[in-house]
C-alpha cells in the first residue's frame, strides 16, 4: 500500500481536546487532527471554550491544526494572530459547513460562490499575517461544479492545501459522495487536495486510495466517531477488528465520559453529550437502534453507566 496520511475531520461538539487525546491514547492512527472551528462572542473575542480547546497544554496529539469559520476579515485575522501566539503555524478556513444556520449567514459552504468575499479575505490575510492558510470546502452549495469556479480566485494565493468533502452543502450528510466531481477537482485545482467523505471501512478507504492515486491525505469525520479503531485498522491494513476491540473501546469511553462528567454542570448536559456520541457509537453494534434506545432511556448517570455495561458485556 502506498504512503498516505490520515486526518481527523473536525465535528463541532464532538472532536474537542478530550476526544482527541483519548482517541490518540487508546487507538492512534491519526496523523493530524483538526480542531472544531473557532467561534466568536460577537465582540471580536474568541469564546473561552475554544481558547481552552486550543491550549497546547490540553493537547497531547501528534499535530493539531486550528480552524476558523467566518466571512469577516477582521475575525479571520484575530483568529490567525491568536493561534500564532499559541505556537500554531497553520489556520484552516472552513468553507464546508453545510448547516442552514451557518450558510444563511454567508459562511461555511454558503460562501463558496461569493468569489469577491473569498478574495477580499484572502488578500487581507496574506498581506497582514504570515500564518499558513489551508481550506476545507464542499464541492459547492447547490451544484458540484461551484468549487471549480472558486478555483479561479483561490489560484492567486499560496494555500497549503484544500480538503474537499465530496458533497454539496445542500446535501448535508445525505446521499452519496460525488467521486466523479472530486476527480474533476483534481484535474483543475492549482493546489494540493485532500479527500474527505464517507470513509467508514477499510474497504472503502482502499477504494478511494485506488481511485485517486495522486491523493496522499484522507480525512475521516463521522466514521472516526462511529468506529474509533478505524484509522489504526486502515494503517495496519486489517479488515477484522482485533480481539481487544471492546476492551479498548470501554477504556476510551470511560475516559471521555469521566472527563466530560467532571467538566459539565448537572445531569442534563452530560446526558445530552453522551447521547450525541452514542448516536455514532451505536453503529458499531449489531442492532444500532436497540443499542441507542438503551442509552436514551437512561435518565441519570447511574442508569447510563448500567446501560453501557449491559451493552459492552453483551459483546464480550
């Protein structure tokens, strides 16, 4: 198998430093982690939770790249200067988020067709900071060809890379990825491209590796949360989970649960946080709906732990 790098795609509300550290400690396999995009409090100040997430003392992973999502050059520059003060050299710009609450404000994938807006921001950023800029994009918001039109604007700037999620913004996470459209991106992009989208098994990864021989970086997003063992299995080129699958998952789960429980205030926040994770974790089990239902029925922390034990004891 040829050389490649595996990257953790950021998911807001899931892949913070607690998750990243636990994944790296108990599994490994990810070469570079991307932090969820920096958010601002409306006064050109970075929210404290995002400062905490990027604090180098809180991160024990091989490489972490901060991300920003904005349509405002002043916010972008604030983020660039902030991450530089922490010792980071690269800032990733999110033009991929598909959610309507974001795109209606002209951000995320809703910015892809705003070529003048993209140009104005990149022009200022490259003039006023020496932070390396990379991007994460969708193929477009409405159409898969919109990214190709944006390339004319992007080619003027020395971007490190562009990670492309092979869907449109309107798709959200529905429907299949557009592999032919991604191939057109490879043909027309002036920059190094990374592939992102629906890598959920070793077999699918190998299909993408064979289909795109020029791509050396592959992002895993939802598939990483659904099966934390996946990156290591890809790296080791094994198709069956090792015998320590559930033992390792229990240790991983217990660490993030303990850390979130200590941080979040009250039973409801920890309940909602772990239900969010189990929306993905449940996909590892033979009956995902039944598994998730057990978690959802657990009304308090004690019953939650009982439910988790029942689920994990059943697969030993």
